[in-house]
C-alpha cells in the first residue's frame, strides 16, 4: 500500500499565494487535512502545529491583501525535524529525556523560514537524537516509508522525508550528520540536500556531533530544494562556525546545464552497492554525458576509512553534547538519593539503547590513555580524507555516486545488528567528514519498484554546480512512482 | 616557616573573573550579587541547540593579563573539559587545554624574586550551588539550589610554576598577582567576592633535595589569610606524615577555616577523567597583531614598575618600613595618591605613611576618594593646620562620606588656629618662661615639648605641635 497527499510544488504554491490566486489558509488546510488523513499510518509527525500554522497562514493572507509581499516562501507549509528548537513548541529529538520540554527560543533557520513567509506545519519524527538510519529508535515509534509501509523511510530525518514524499508538506528541514538527510531522501524518493558545513546556521539545532551536523532541505523536486536552500543559507553571528562570506543564490542558475562540466564517478560509492542501485548511478552518469558533461571514473580510496573515523568522532562529540541531559534543569528527572544517583537514574530511563551505545563509544574514545589511539587517530583520518577529496576536485567539478548501498529495507531488519545499520551511511559519511556539500536526487527505481537516489558531491561551497547537475539528473530521470493513489478526500482543493 | 630540614614546594592556581560587561559566550550581564537566575539565557543555561559566541573583550583582558605577566601570547584553541556537576549547565566547561593563549611568563615579587608563570588561559565560570535544609552541608542537605548567574562568566586561570617556597611567599605572590590584575584593568581581584580564587599545590622535600615530593591540591582558600594558614598547616601535615615513616598521598584537600585544618576531598584514583577534546562549536583563536595592540593599549605600568617610580619620587627618604609602605600603596592602587601629594609639595614621608596606614585601612573608602580632596587634607596636617589626631578624624569622615576636608575639620570644631594667633600665643608662652627659653635657644631641644604643652594648654589643644615647633624655631633663629 502507498499513500500521497498534496502534490503542488512549493514554488507554485508560493507564486499563487503571493499573487493572491490562492489563500495561504487554503494551502495549510489542505495539508493539515492530508496529515490528519495519512499520518496515522505514516507517523511522520510527532507534533502537528495546527493552531499556530493556521494563525500564521491567516497573517500571510492579510499581508497579501494589504499589498505586501510575505516573502519567497509565502504560505508554503514546511515540516521541521524535531531537533530544531521552536519557541513554545515541544522539541524532543525523539527522546524520552526531553519529554515535555519546549524551548524558550527558536532556531535561526526557523526564524528565517518565518521571515520568508513559510508556515511551520509540524515537528517530524526522527531517530533518537538523530542517531540512526531508519527512524526506528524514536520514542514515538517508527515512521513508515510512504512507498511501502512495511519499510523504513531511512533516517535519522525519516519523518521529514516521509512527510514530503507523502505530500503532507512540500518542503521539510532535516539535519545531516552522516547522511541523515540524503539517505532518507533516497529511500523515500525525494530530493535531500546536505549543504557545506557552515552554510546554514546550527543555532537552535539540538547537537548530535557539532563538527558534522548541518541542516538542509527536503523537497519533491530540485527547484523547490533550491528555493528552500536559498532561504536558509547565510551567515549567522550566533553560530561561530557559520561562514561569513557572500553566498550565491542557486535558484537562478538551475537551468544553466552541465555542458563542459567535469564529473567524476566515484568508484568507492558505486562498487559494492547493490546492483540495482549501481545501475541507476551509471545511467545517471550517461545522462550527464549526454547533456554535455565530461564524465570520467575515478577512485578516492581514502573514503573507505570514513565509516570507522565517523563512528569515533561522532560518538565522541555526542557523548559530550548529551551530557547536559542530567535531570537538573529541564526534561525528564528521575528522583534519587543524591545528585549523582539522580543523574544516572534519569539518563538510564531517558535515553534509548542506541543513544547509550554511542555515548559509551564516545566516552571510551575520549578517555585518558585511549584518546590518541581512537579520537586522535580518527581526526587524522579526517584530515587525510579532506586532502584526498581536495586532490580529486583538482580534476573534476563534482563527484557522482550512490546515496545508499540499498533501497529501503524492511522495518526491523537491522535493529538487532547495529553494524549493518551503520553501513547504510557508508556512502554519505565522507562528505560530512570533509565538511563538503552533497545531495541525493531521485533517479528511477530498484528492485521491487522502490526509489533509488543518486548522490551528487561537491567541494565546500560548491552548491551551485551541485544543483545544476541535480537539475539535469532530475530532467533525465526515469519517473519515480508517486506514492499513490491517495486515499479518498485527502488533499482538498489544492493538489 | 617550614619545619627544620624541610623545604616546601608550592605552586598556585589562581582563577580571576574578568571585568567584562557581559559573559564569555553570551550577552548576559556579568554582575555579582544580582537576584539568582536573572542573568541567564539559553546559551549560559546550556539549553539544547544553543551555541557559544566568544566575547572579544574577554580575549583582550586575557591578553592584558598575559602581557602584564610577561607571557608569550599565542594562537589558542578552546577545549571541552567534561565532568558532571549540577552547577555546570552543559556538564562540560569550555576551557583551554594544551594550546592556551598565554604561556611562559613570570611575576616579580616586591623583594625582586621571580615566580614563573606556566600559563594563563581563558575559561568559563560555573554556577553556584547552595545546599539547603537538613544540616545545610553537602552530605546532609535536603536539597540544593543552583544559581546560574555566574555560569559563563569569563575567567582567566593563572598557573604558577612550583617556585614558591613558603606560606608567606605564597601570600606575597597572591597579593602581587592581585595588584597586577587590578593594574591591568582586567579584574577587580576581590577574594571576598570570589572574583579571585586561589588553589595551592603543596609538596615538601628535604633541604638540598631537588626531587619533587607528592603534591596535594588545597582548595577553598578565600582570603590571603586562609591561603597562608592553609599552606602552613599543609606543610606541617605532610612533614609529619613523612617523618613518621608514611608517604604523602596525592589528594585534593579542602581547607576548613573554622578548624584550621585541611581535609581529604578525593584521591588521585577518584580524580575525574576530563576527556578534553577541541570545542567544535568554536573556531581556533588567532587574533592578529593589531587586535593585540588594541587590547593592551592604554594599559598603565605594572606594580613592580610603579614601586620603582614611587621609590624614586621619595628621593631617598625610604627606610625598610617605607619599602613596605610603598608595596602596600601600590598593591592597593593608592600610589597615584602618594605621587599626586608629593608633586603638590607634601612631605614624602607623611604622604606615604598616611596613605599606607590610614587610607589603606579603608580600602572601600579609597575607591571613591577624590584625589584633590585627599591632597588638600594632607596639606592641612603637613602645614600644621591639623594635629595628627585631628587629621585622622577628618580622613575617616572624608573616606566615609567625601566632602571638603576644611569643612569637615570646621564642623568637627578643629578650627585651624590662625597663624597670627598662634604666633601670639607662642610669643606669650616664651615670655612667661625666660629660663626655659634661654636653654631651648642654647640647643636643648627637649624643651620644645615643654613649650608645646604650654601652648596646648593655652589653646585647649587646638594648636598643631608641628606648627608650634616651627614657630619656636623661627623665634629662636631670630633671637
Ligand atoms: Zn547568557
């Protein structure tokens, strides 16, 4: 069985709302109706902001009536991952330990969305603290893949990917630490973008691994993803790692094509992935060549060390980032005889098994006597990967590979085997370690008719060429089946 | 003094709060004594998703301290120091570890001894826990209240080399460091408010040995006095342990001010593994030369230099006690008053003594003392308008409430004797006692006291002894 809600694109909705052709309230009502109809099965949302979303839509309509321009995302519903702080709304990261906590402030990206006229429609489900590749470790239960409800949507931003794929929102925000946007985008047949580290402010993103985390867009097409990217990208003085340099808007350059662009098919991101996925990558490369790109095969053997390095660096940073959930100030508290016992009891009850496993891994990697062998070594590997990519990018403008080694796997298939779960991020992790940009573009289907994503990798601040390639791939892609037919009555007047 | 045959080896770790308007990583007020949890925000409360942004002013102050302590100022990196503590909002402290901003400096004590400075790095302060109910102490309290106003306040931690050899020298070091911090403008150095906090690493060894003994870190030293007492006690304790055939265990110890002893807090085995790693939310700190020049611009001379300048102003009129007084006025930042007075023609010895003794006794009062009024006050005693006793009474009021010293004196009835009326009284007294006058004129200066007594009697104590002597001298010279 499959599902779908509203199919209108963000660009068309924004255009129509700005011109007064449709009302933002109609748009939000259609999406809220779709959520009401479909999310019981999907479980993409952990918190729907019905009241606030409707109020925001009314305000947008008033501005349009008053002759003002509410902005490039006027009236466009956006779903946001539940690790983004929104003032006054529950923000739980899919964890029991943050039960009942509502932040007193909003993430910079959410402020930017609201300033651009967007309507925040709800908080989406995720693996607990973004640790996972299937959205199964959430305390709110698993999200289901709209293309096949027995399968995972990928993770950790599975709720956002599923919401966009199912037409519950045209746009969504996720966060990508090791592939948490691109992998679920591939599984759900949508576009997912991991921007260059420092391009999008992390202020208000609940940290998993600070040196790897980056917020990025989900959309059903490349132009919508570009629209959202152009709104959220930019310097933020509240994030010291935010890049303070002028950004080029990617939206206006989408139609520039790839003629003369040098594309490297990255052997390490093709060899060893499932045959159906590899076949789509090769077809994608051919499509680029047909569009005038200069395509070559190349190898960056160092990226093979990405996975082990990542599973030291990310847990190490996480072990420190998650220390603050101690029961003292907010969230869950389990009372005990003294402070230390209260800390332990709270953390024992509040964190799920995967989070505990990573905290232990990371604590060990940073411990006296082990630091050099583990964390120190992993940081050296990171430098090696950065250098290797730099060498590769001297010869090509972008790299091409699979986003994931497989298509979406069945719910429960990997929950008992953490290592096989970790391997689902093997193609996406190197980009995070390098701090580069990459995105997943739907490109046909694999076995069982499940969506396949092709990954476009670009050097730091290479979003422009990355989006141009993505645009050409989208045009050349075999059709991705829409999660259809929609159940009766969903979608309202807006389709 | 260490027990005979033993030498103490002491290094001090001093935390000082910086005088920035805002905290180290957020815009909250850096203020002491406000209503609990009023100067807080998502960043200094460590709320999920919040990120630190470094306060440039704190970096400038750290550079001032580094410059004042003759350190090499280097590009630096922030690290996270991880441990669970309820008054630490993130359960890690952002500090500097193996790449601190200031390294390899020294501090010169008033006796010209140099103490090495290993490092002086930037870090954030923690909140403050108060144990309430039950016995009100950590172990028997019913609950604890945490005030996060102090969380995120910028600190510089100054780590000395183990160059200090006695409790007295440790006190001198702390006093000198405090004076340097105040002079640099980076900190107010108030131990009583906790803006300067001292931990002491103490070990002992036999004289002549160059091995290092096992050290203990003594905490909770809230005044120069407790610093001295605690070190004295700790030296004695360690020597007793070793002399009775035992071995000193490496420990963190707590100074119990009331009982006058140090007690074990935790052993080496219980020490935290802080799991330091580079803070990924901040970028490395590499200020350029112009930033550094701006930071130290306008920084006045440090205490050692100011002592030298003051001694030069005293023009040879310095005794051993005078040197102590010089150290005192510089330490308390009062040397400017002395210099102003001397330049205005006040006798150097009087200016120094009154400042080091009377003014220094009221540190609070000197903070808002008007230098003009102070010099005017000194002149009244210098010129014999006020007696020493009267002058002290006037100063007390001046320090307390401010105002014009002449008006204060008048209000107290210390009506300065008009010079001509004093001349008249002295003339009268001299005429009444010709025999004594004769002997005085022949050089028996003891008789000056006799005449002063007579004049005081005649004026009911309103005359200044000094002025009487001056008049006697004038008369005898003319006789
Ligand atoms: Zn704050």
